């Protein structure tokens, strides 16, 4: 039983430390295709705009991962996110 608990704890720690942009966007209720690339970039330029979406509470590395995901799948990107995916 101890081995199971240790493995579970390790899995949770690894999963949380490697949160990707898609997971972060989903947890914040953000849809990348709801804005154009420039609009997402503007969100990350001001603390007040980041606070509106809850982005201000993320670590710098999570903010960067989220910004990369949101701009890569924005409405005017080459690969916009489809609703529900």
C-alpha cells in the first residue's frame, strides 16, 4: 500500500509541475479562438487584464505556456481551436 501511495504522489506531482497551456486554459475557462492573436497578446501586457481572467495568479512559466497556447490557437491563427476540443 505504501508503494501505491508513493507512486500516486509522484504522478500527481509530475502532472502538476508540467501543466500545459491547454490544461491551464481549460482550468481558467479560456477559449483560445475567442480572441485574435493580438488580442491575447494585449491581455498579457497588463496586470489588470490578466487579473480579469485569473492569469495573474499563475507562475511565470505557466503564464508563458498559457500565452503560447492561446496565441497558437487564436481565432486568426493557422490552427484555431475548435469549440469543445
